[in-house]
């Protein structure tokens, strides 16, 4: 399946503690994303970056939820709305929205826009569950809340910009979890989401896990959103991330996972949208994490050895 891909830059770091992830969009572009996607047989149009003020110019507490804590909530709302509108417009034009982050809170807009006119399955390649709400978050960082937001959990049920009713719990699949807050662990167990941890990958292999994930996410949906957080990989493979956790997937496992997504897409046209997040050039080594983000994205869009 060859795509007409539109790149949407969302250089936001409002959702994270560590600065620098707002430069991830530039780092990924500099690593040659557009050219690699075109070499794989796709067309690629770069729509540029959304307009996002620097965090230093904003007050993180200017808007707060009725309960709990969420930093830069006003700004996250603005960016999420911009991302959602751009993703929805790209889909309406018959093109594919590929959103470049930025921290993982941009996925609120990615999923909201992709699900406006479709029932959306989600595959979440990430070390973290990102299921906190303002009431449960120990940090108030919204990059740990995007799935709670689109599911309308807690305070997010009141936010039209966040809650995406056509993203249902039973159509969300985690792949590669390994760092979860105690409350998030309870929420995952209480939910209808499917969760595959790194232990599942160790025991069953990446192919079996991702094939099962694809089956769950595509059942009863109009397509899937893939969210790729680079901290899903082991820090030895991807050092330039804000929240590294030892014991992640290997270089080859990550490529295999995205190749399986591409294979299923070629068979059934299931891939509807994607975002790539949490590349932090300040913490990187010779732009290696951004280069890896480019390689993995290319694998999702048809690049093969043969």
C-alpha cells in the first residue's frame, strides 16, 4: 500500500518535564524522513509545523482542572485542537496524516482528528501506559495522560477537545509496556484494553504479539492509529528520549513490529493515521534516535530489505 503522506509537525513540549522534545520534529526531518518515505514508493508533502509558543512564554498553571493537576492545560488544548483539525482535514483530502512530535500529549489531537468520522483502533507502542488523569497523575505532566483524555476518563469527560467517543477501550492495544504507575496498573486491569508487556514479547516473540495486537485493534473498527513513542525501545537503541526505561525492544524487534503493521495494511488497508513522538535531540547522540524514528516509520510505510 503506497500512500500520499502529509507530514504535520507538532513541536510541543508542554506535556513533559524535560525540555528539548519540541525540537524532535526538526531532528526527524533532518534525518531524512521525507526522502526515505519517497524511496519506499510513497509521495510525501510536508505541511510544516503548527504554531506553538515556547513554554517559557506561558504560565503552566494558567488553567487548571476542577480536580487534580495538569500543567499547561490551556496550551495542550490549543495544540490538540490544531492537530485534530489538521489530521481530519488531511483525511478528508484523501491523504495520510503522519504527525511528528513533540511529546506524547500530541496524540490526543492525532486520535481525536482521526476518529471524527471513523471508529478507531489504537496500537500504542510505548514503555508507559499514559492512562493517568489530572486526579491520579503524580507529576501533572499531560504526556502521561493522552489515552485517559481520549477515553474521557475523570476530568477529561468534560473536555470536548480531548474526549474521542469513537475510540473505544476494547479497540486499544498496548505493546511493550514496562513502566506503569500503581494506579495505572489498576486502571489497565479494570479496563477493556488489551495490554502486552515486555514479558509477553520475551515469552511469545514480537511477531505473535503484534499480530494479536493488530487483530484486536482492527476488529470492529474502520482503521487504526499507530502511536510510536521512541522510549518503547531500549535506551541503548534510542538514547534521545525524555523518559528512558531499561529493558525495551531491540532494534530488530521494533522493525519487525512496524513491518507487520505495513504488511497488514497492504492486505486490508487498515492504517489510518500515525504519530511519532518523544525524540529529544538534547539527550541524543549524533541524532541517532531521530534516525531510528525515520527508519521505523519507513518500515511502517513499505520499506523492505528485498
